């Protein structure tokens, strides 16, 4: 285990899994923006600029350290003066295991988990870390919203599980978070690792949030720490996302004794009607015109057909679904 260094304010842990699903250009923009924010981070009261560590955690069965070094050389040739960048191999480890490894290797007193496919807005890092000035805060997440760039992404911004972009900057108690934009005091992260749910692609953050809330481990949201997430990258990824969400939700709810077919039907109906309601009532918030509403309703309906198909395939053919209903499609 790596000991923390008092000279390092925070370690930013970036998994290198999602870059395989999104456009590499988003990851390039994320790294460039992160370096800008690290360089701009204010000095302490003594005038000393804080030091940061960036851990890029990757599965060496899928890529090499040389690939990542070359990618960084091209997109951040002049990396932040205040950051030490380390490339950390994690053979065979998945999304959540990479985050846990990053926390164990981190030298900063705060561990920030940022995904390789999100892009922080200006001020994201300072707002997230300033939350820890409040001693009640042990974990703080930011606002992750879907980038609304075309009809499909605008439709999914309203229909998907991410909230809309927050307009205010507030620090508020929270009982849930997304693992793509969250920070922990390091000792809290080590005591509360992500525990992946067997057979799922995502969902461990939901279980961890429940545990943190039950244990009264100060979990907050800073709505000003905003990052944008991409919409599914093409038709195949859209289908895989929907089916995987259906599968993951079924497996998660089985742990809570809510895995009956009736419960699944109720969840699918609730998610579908919520999506329709948001499209009809909040479409202007994402720049979707009235003429785009029919297309948005159709896209949302198709997504939740895929969602329910993932649920049903997991019931009917669990072994097949385990290998085929995944984010890799």
C-alpha cells in the first residue's frame, strides 16, 4: 500500500475502460481541461501551489502503457506543472476494480474518481475539492449530465438516468452518486471500496451509496462541480446500453428482494413514463424544439424496449445474457 504524501492535495484516478466505448476526442478534451484546472488551482495561504497526482489505470490485456503515454503526449504535450502523472497497469481488472486499485495507490489525501469519457466544466476541480472545507463532508459527488448536441443526445438527456445540467452551485446532503464524478477522503475510500455486483457492468456505486448513507458517512453533492457525459456512441452502443441497464437493474433489485417479473414491469413502466413526461415538459431545457418531440418520444421508447429486453433475457437465458448483454455489446 502506498503511503499518502502531505505534499499532494489530491489524486485524480481515471479509469481507461470507457475510452473504448466513447470517442477518443472526448478523453483528449478531458485531460486537457483537467491540466488547465490543475495549473489554475489557487495556492494555499502561504503562497505554495498545491501538488496533484493523476493516475491513469488501464487493463494491460487490452492496451499497453506505451499506447497511453503516446496518447497523453499528443493531447497534453505540456502537462500541468503541478501534476505528477502515473500510468498504472491493472491486468484483467474492470471498471470498479480499477478505481479501487487507484485508491490504494493514491498518495493524495483526497481521491477523485473521474471517468475517461466525461469532460469537466470550468471550475469543476476547485468546487469539488473546496467541499472538503466542510468537516462534515467525507464524500462529495458532482453533477453529471448528458451532453445535448443532437436529437438523439437531447432525447436521452431527458430520458436516461442522468439528471439534467444543474444551474446552481450548492453543497447539499445526498444519498446517491455516480462513480464518474466523485471524491472521497482517502481513508474513507480505502474503508469503503466499490464491491462489483456479480454479473453486472455497473451498479456498485448504488450499493456503496446505500452503505455510506446507512453508516452516516457524510455524502454530499456539489452541484457546481459539473461534467458532461456522452450519449451512446451509435446504434449498437445504444442497444447495448439499454439492455445492460435492464440486466443490471434486475440483478441489483434481486438483492433487495424486488426481482419479480411484476416488479420489473413496474420499473420499466415507471422509467418509460418518466422519460415521456420529461420530454413533454422539459424539452426546452436541452434545446429540443417542439418538432423534435415525436422523435424524442420514439427514441426513449426504443431505449426502454431494449431495457426490458435485457431484463427478460437475463431471466430466460441467464448464462447467455451474462456473456452477451454487456456494455461491449
